[in-house]
C-alpha cells in the first residue's frame, strides 16, 4: 500500500501510515494472545505457581500502562512517528532477549521491557492515523486498525499453540522478530512527522508520580488479600489522586485533566473502555487454563477454540468502524456492550461438564459484542478532541485499555490467591480453578452491566465541536 504511484502525496502518506500502524498493532496483539497459550508450558519448565504465572501477562501490561501516557505526551511534543519507531525497535529487542530466559524473573523482566516498547506503539499508532486521515474516513481506518489487532489476537492462539507444541514456547518470541524488522523498514518510507505540541515542556515530575502510583497499585493488588497488599494498593490509589491534583496545576501537564471535566464524550467513552476491558480481558487467560487443565486439550486445540472470539472481531471491526462514521458511535458501542454482557454470563456457570463447542459458540458472541463496541468507541474518543491532543487522546485510550486489562488480570490473581493459593495448578486444585473462574466471570458480568449505562450517557458526537473537522 506504500505505493509511490499513488495519486497524491496525501494518499501515499495515508496508505503508508495505515500499513505501518496495522503491522505495529498486529505485532503487539499477536504476542499478547499467543503467550496465554504458552503459560502452562512456561510454568512447567520454570516451576512457576499460578500467581507468578499470571505475572508474565501482568508485567507487560504494567510496563505499558506506566509509560503509555508519558510517551503519548512525548509523541505530541517530539513526533509521533519517531516514538512509534522507538517502540517497534524496543519491542523487537525484547523479543530477542526473552527466549534466553532461564528463570521466572528473567522472563518477567523481558516481558516488562516488551511492555515499554508496546507503550510507545499503543500511544502513537491511532494518533498517527488520526493525524493523516480526515474525520469522514476516520471510523473506517480505525476499524481496519482494530481488525489488525483482532487478527493478531486470532492468529496468536492458533499459531502460538502450534509453535509451543512443536518448537517450544521460546519460538513465540522469535517469530515476532521479523515482523518488527518489517515494520521498521516500512516506517522509513513514511514521509512527514506529526508533533502538534512541539515546543511545549514535558511534565517529568507528574510522569514519575503517575508511574510509581500505577506500579504500587498493581503490585499491591497482586499481594492481596494480605495486609501489605492492602497498604500498597491504597498507597497507589492515593498517588493517583495526587497525580490528578498536580496535573491541574501544571503548565504543560502530561495528561489534560480538563478534557475529562469539559468533554463529556471523551470522559465517558474512556470510562466505557476501562469497564469493557476490565470485564473481558482475563477471559482468554482463564479459558486457556480451563481448556488445557480441565478439558485436557493440547495447546494447538485450545488455541483453535479461543480463535472464535478474535476471528469474529477481525471480520466485523472494519464494518462497525464504518458504521460509526454514519451513526452515533454511542448507539453502536452501547449495543456492543449489551451483547458482551450476554456472552459473559454463560461462563458464570462453567463446570467440568461444559461442552467445548458451547465455549466456542459463546466466544463467537463475545467477539461480535466487542467488534460492535471497540472501533465506534475509539472513533468517538479520537474525534472529540483537537489535533494537538491526538497523542494524549490515543495514549489515554490506551491507558484505559491497559488499566482495564490489568484490573482484569489483578482480579484473577486475587481470586487465585484466595481459592487456589500460591501453588502450581495440579489435579488437586482443578475444582478450585473452576470455582475461581466462575467468581471472576460473575464480577465481569456486573461490570458489563454498569458499562452499558456509561456508554449510553456519553452524549452525541455528531453535533459537537468535532463535527467542524468533517471537511478537513
């Protein structure tokens, strides 16, 4: 698509931006979903208990959440393409280092570094697309970018299962290296740079308070229900409150708190995203363990079952993105949240007799709901702010996604710690694994129910200030 014979420079830049963004988004999604399939194999080889095993996913999410907002701001100041390129390079470097891990701490550290690179990608990919495409085309390209994410999520369990079964879990990381190299090569053909806040100062102190608070919050939740866990979690929450206060006083804040105060579409769309990811992300983690431990499926077969959800999202996301260009995004997204609720509730009744085909069918419904929700919700967020805030808006949305994913995984960790304990998963703990999963899905159902109302309450986008950009 980066064709030098495009009709105009603008079209060439748009097509190149879309290709690079799609590859970067695919890369992070593929790694995120494929690693879930490999967890039992990693845990067995490195002797990791259930709680420690969940840190392989959580370390990645934690790093991305800590650095995403600061990198989004840096992208607005120094260039979105530049930060995106650094992210691809760091992510690829971590993929080279991870396969040499010989201990739990080494693999978790490598995943943390990968998360830092992913933060640079998350905070800039959608911002680059929003910078080069006019509002009337934005829903379509955001839908295409979302489809690339879901394609990565789709192929992750399948290819991840095959690679893990036949070549070992280390091959998952090796497989992403050439994809990262391709993205860097194509990035060199993307002309131009976008830094609409160039010359403004970076809020280093605010970024430090934010990062330390997020780390304390997630680490504290991993220690629950101990007294130390409660203390560190409360300290993390207090730090976030302090961060928000400092940002209201900063001349050039790392995140524009006023956007949440004065922009209802922006605020409630982000809240809806936070709730949606909190209620759905751990589904893949929980079902991967259920299918391999309880149903005794091999990694490849388990991956094929988990394929149902992202496959549906891959097919439908470009269509729902385009639909949000023609209808109010809140209506489409709210319908998606309602369908997501209907797909989470059946997992509350999961037991050892639940048919595998039924799980696949429910995952198809879940994929339909998420496809209806995500691209329209993203379109609403990015179209509700001025150009100078595209990086911050993209990073804020990414932060809501990552915080939601971390909350989802942290909830799973807490429930595992209470019902299974810090031991390896064995046949003696299978009943506790099922009970833990059912409790988690019950909480996720409640969150989805609340999310429907947050999505509906956001207000209209088409009649707002964003509409003035329609012809740009």
